[in-house]
């Protein structure tokens, strides 16, 4: 445990929440991918079904954790964070925000009367993608605040708006 705390620069026990939550979410995502794998191998409804799911889930979890650790190394000097555990919190915020904005855009498009059944697919998907951007921007700061990373995400938003030529929207 001390090795983990030292590696991620954890000073208080509550900060252990972020590595634990990061691993749990990674395993959950790996399971969501692996749960359909028996169909790929033609072993659904057999005794080996759960073996295949567990084995693939373990393999995917390992690969995803290795990929995220590689990403942390690449972004460690680019992102100005005080402690390494904050990187995990930032990755979790990006994951939650991306998924949530994609999920919320669908009902919002329906609410605007541009439902999938009533609208041409090109118009539907264009409207949905266009709506994702403002939803993402708002949710990113809110979820970042919930995870204690408001300052990082507020600066991230301002930089992104300036790069998009929308800096005039900033106070």
C-alpha cells in the first residue's frame, strides 16, 4: 500500500479513492466489452461462456491499465497538476463527461423535434453532434468540480474556446 501511495503521491487516505475508482471503472469497461465475446467465439450458452468472459475481461483490463499508464507518462509534463493522483481524477472526469454528453444529446435532439424516426439520418446525426459540444463543455466543468479539479478544467475550457475562435464568450 505504501508503494502505491508513494507512486501516486497520495498524502491522505481519501485520495486512494481515485486509483481504486480508476481500476474499477477500467475493469467495468473491459467487462462491458467482454460480455459479448462468447458470440464472437461461438461458445454462448455453454459451460465455457463465463471462462471466456472472465479471461477476456482480465486481458482487456490489463491492456487498458497499461495504455492509461502510458498516457499518464505522456501527459504528466504537459498537464500542470500538483500530484500524480490528480491525473487519474482527470481521466475519470473525461470518461464520465464524454459518455454522459453523448447519452444526453439523444434525448435533447428528440425534445427539439428532430427524432430519429421523423428526420433524415444526416440531419439527425448532425444535430446530435452539434449539441454534444455545448453539453460537453458544461458537464466537463461540473463533473470536474465534483472530482475536485475545477481549476484544471476551467483553464482547459478557456484554452479550448480560444482555439476554436470563441474566446469572445469568456468573461
